[in-house]
C-alpha cells in the first residue's frame, strides 16, 4: 500500500520591493498522512493555501522558502523520478480542442508509456480501461471542443484531464478543484469516479473542493480543513462534526456539513466587527488542532477512536510503509519517438483546422494578384525605380507581419500545454522545439514561395533565373527571421494580448530602419546600430542590389527633374551597398539561427519551473 505523509511543512514567500520586502507566510507547520485507497477532501475558503499545499505535495512548488518533510512510501521523494509517478490535475483544462477524447488520452499514453514496457496491444487496452473507468467510452470520438467549437461537456472535459494523468497508473493522484464550474450531478460523477480510482488502484488521492453537497462531502473518506496558513482538522469525514461540536460549534440538524464548516472557517474581511470575531475563531481552531496533534498525531482519531483511524487513540501514529517506491511508472521513450508523436499530433490538429488553411490560400492568391497586377505596368523611365522598390518592399512586409503575428497565439497555447506535459516528464524540450519548428517552417515556406513566384513574374521583375533564385533565397531568410521573432515572443510571454501589442511594435521598429524610408547616413546618431540587427535592412539591401543590377533608366530631357540613370546609382543614393548580397544572406541566416536559439534557451531554461522538493 502506498502512502504520503508530510511533517512540519511551512512555506513563505517574500513580497514587496527591495526596500519594503516582507515575508508572507502561506503554510505554517502542517502535518498529515494519507494512505493508499483513501480519498481526502481539502476544504477552506479562497486563499487559505489549498493549491499551495497541493503544489508542495506534488513537488511543484517554485521559489519561496519551503521547509519540513514530505515522504512518499516513507522515503524522501526523488526529484527526477517522482514527477513521472504523480498525477496532478490542475484547475485549468489544458487540452487541444480539435483532438477527440480517445486521441487526447492516446497521445498522453504515447508520450508517457514507453514502447519498451508496453506493446501496442497493452497500450490500447490501457486506454480502453481509462475510457471505461471514466465513463468516456461513449464520447471517445467526440472532439474536446472549446468556447467556440462544440465538443465535450465541462464534466466530460474534466474527466479527460483526469484520464490524461492516470493513463500511467500513477502512485498518487492530486486534484485542484476538479468540480469547479460543474453542476451538482457532474460534480458527483467526478468525485465518485475519483473515489473508484483511489480504491481500485489503492493509491492516495487528495482533492481540493469548493462547497461540496452533503452527498459529495460524505463520499470522501477524510477531510483536511484549512484556515489561512494552517490545518485545523484532518480526520474522518464521519467524525468532523463531533470534533467541532466538542469545541462548541454545533452544526444545525438540516444544514449541509460542508457549508457549515466553511462558515466556521471563513474570515469575514468585509465587516470590521465580524473580522475580529472570525480571526479569534480561526486562532482558537488553530490552537485546538495544534494541541491535538502534539498529543495524538496528525489525524483526528474520533471520539472513541474512529474505525477510519490508522491506530487506536493514544498511541503515537506509526505508518506501515508499503513496497512501492517513487520510481517512475515507465521508462522514457527515444527522442525520435517523442518527435514523431509530437509531429503526428500537430499534423492531425492542422488537418482539422481547414479555416486557417483556406485563409492562407485566400491571402496568398489575393496578395499575389493585388501586388502582381498593381505593379504590372513597367515603364522604361526612371519611374520604374519607384515601382520595383515598392513591390520589393511590400513583399518584404508580406514576409514579416503575416508570418509572425498568426503564429504567436498558436505557439502560446502550445507552450501552456507543453508546460503541463513536461511537468510530468512527457518529452524532451528539444523534441518539442524540433516538432514545432517542423510544424511551422514548411507550411509558411510553401505558401510564401508560391506568392513570391507569382508576384515576381506578374510584376515583371528582371527575367533572369539567377536573380529569381536570389530573390526567393533572400525572402526565405526574411521569413525565417520573422518566425524566429514569433518563437522568441511566444517563449517570453504567456499573454496573447501583450504579444499582440509588443510584436508589431518591435517589427515596426525594424521596418523603419530598412534603409529606404530613412537613409542609413541620415539616422540619428546613437540609433544607427539598430540596422545592424535589423533583418529587414539586409533583406532590402540584398533585394535592391539584385534587382537594380544591370538596369539602365531613361532620364527626362528636363534636367530639373532628379533622375537615376541606372540601377547602380539607385543603390548608391540609398546607401544600400554596405554589404554584398551573399553577406546579407549570411547575416540574415545568422540572426535567424540566433532567434531560434534564443527562443529555445528561454523555453528550456528560463521557463523551466525550478521546483523545490523536500
Ligand atoms: N508565490 C506567491 N507569492 C505571493 N503570494 C502567494 C504565492 N503563492 C501563493 N500566494 C498567496 O498565498 C495564498 C494562498 O494561495 P493558494 O492559491 O494556495 O490559495 P487557495 O486556497 O488554493 O485559493 P483558491 O481556492 O482561491 O484557489 C493566497 O493569498 C495567494 O495569493
């Protein structure tokens, strides 16, 4: 039988600036023990520290000062392996809307059950078991769905979140408010299913829960009641009203016990008089519980020694530790298996999103025709400079904003799910990064090359194979940089709205310094360095040199009208001759590699939660 116990667990964080930093205690001296097969409710008003306690037990607390001991099966948890053996269902449902129930659980199994340990039949049997045990077999082919896409109900979606976590048959299951937002019927279904998991798999299960009905409340074997920072009761749900009645808090006959208990635990911050009273009550509850624990151990044993208790009253509690240790539930898959599974999942999702595909085809055709026919008329005079410059600059824009902006929200969503999956050791970051690069680069390349080719011939740029391929090559470097900017932005922020503001601002800055709007010799001193990191500047320089080379223009007889006699004088006038075409391509390739490397670094190291395990 597996067990989880925690002793003297305290957690605090430092808040405020450097000058007025104060320590905020979130958990103080918590004790408890949960045996396999037990379902424990974690109840308390908002902000008392329920999620923080679950994070501590899951080994997912980040930063701050954590002390005490948490043991799994009597042993200190192993930072590397524990995460693969624990299932933690967090509050947010982080699932892909366009996958079906079965696919979602299948991919979780593919990531987390090694091919070495499970053959395809065993894996498929395991998935069937999970679907059956969570009563999801009937909706196994239904899409997960979202606010904008019809799919599973809220309760079913939550059950899929549980399924994704338990497909590995974990040694411990933690759930943070799995019933929030659900009606009482769906909540009941979830709690009953979770109880079945606890009993059938014989694992400890702890779930925070918000105002459960009486029926749901008594489905739990034990309950942990919390006021800010502290546990004030941990024991059988059957005994909890007795414990409170001994302290003088009597539950009225027909009142829901959970509502009554939450009322007793609530600190009323709205009313000054009630605030003092509720603070004093919380203090009294803390003191009573602390006295109890120091005399009898961390679990209330009931008035006469409850049947649910571990040992008879009076004896110091000793745990019987089982044979399980916290070794991972399955070995890791190979890098290629991880990459293949991620790429397969991405391609299924892309194929289910015809709207995006149609938009991309429509935009490609529209831009190709618009720019192609707008710049179709080719004069021999020097006005031809303006037209060529215009079309090249507009196509540069096409390889910047429309490449970067649509990718950012998709990547931000991918990253959120990646964090959940990497928390349980589903795959390596390098496999994820390779898969998302593979997901975006080829598709963007295909559409842009079609568009560039159409515009090249419709706008009648120089008919020369070498020049055409240079034109395509330069724009490919532009597109790679733009995707790199999207990757860095998505790696650095989880706010889609923030990214929608910052990314265009950043790209506009690059655009301003492209060399045609402002001559590089006329840039405000101190700002000229910007163009050295500006891939649009090198794009425009390479493209203009490529297109202007060998052109001769007819200048008007009227000498008062400024005129460029040939392409070379255009390049000289714009001061776009600092680098050769080859150098521009090389610089752009180097900056693109730099952006991708930076995005990888941020995702791999900066975003990696630094969990503290005690
Ligand atoms: N890293 C942190 N820095 C500052 N304050 C924090 C941090 N983590 C948690 N807190 C604070 O600690 C308290 C407990 O937070 P926690 O999320 O654990 O509460 P909760 O009981 O789960 O609340 P809810 O039911 O609303 O989810 C809150 O006041 C929260 O703002």
